[in-house]
C-alpha cells in the first residue's frame, strides 16, 4: 500500500495512464472525502494527494473483501494448482506491462460533466 503524499503525475506514471484520467478520479475521491488534495509547498503549480482515514478504511474493507472472495474461489484447489495459477498470472501481468510500455496511451475522451478545477 502506498503511504504519504503523492503527485497526480506520479500516479499517472506508475499506473501508465493519461494524467487527465487521474485528475478526474482524484477529484471524485476528494469529493467523497477519501483523499485530501493540497498545494505542493515545493512547487505551487502542482498538488499532493493523501489518503484520508475514510479512504484508508474503505481501502482496508475492499482488500479484506477481495481476499475473502479470492480464498473462497480457490477453495479446494491444490497447492500445485495455486502455484501454477500464480505463475501464469504473473506471466500474464508482465506480458501486459510489456505490451503497455510498447503502445502509447490513448487520449481519453473529455468528460462533459462540469467539474470544479482548482488543481491538476
């Protein structure tokens, strides 16, 4: 889990997505009280995003729910089957990452809904 404040551009780079999509999603999370957004004191042109207690609670709840579902799905699988699945999933994830790195991100369509824009 990521801790500390991060810039939207760093999130976009890590996720390999268009920065504008990060801006829209962070705005929604801020509106819901799941993250806080403050001006970066070292670069007033940018901002820093931090998870709030409400956001951390939601993240923990989703992680617990996901692990519960995942363990139920794999119930009855042998240890060898789980290892094979894990290895193939890792191989798939690496192939996807390599593909994404070799194909530039496409521009997402702009949202038509009005939004307050106080940071980007």
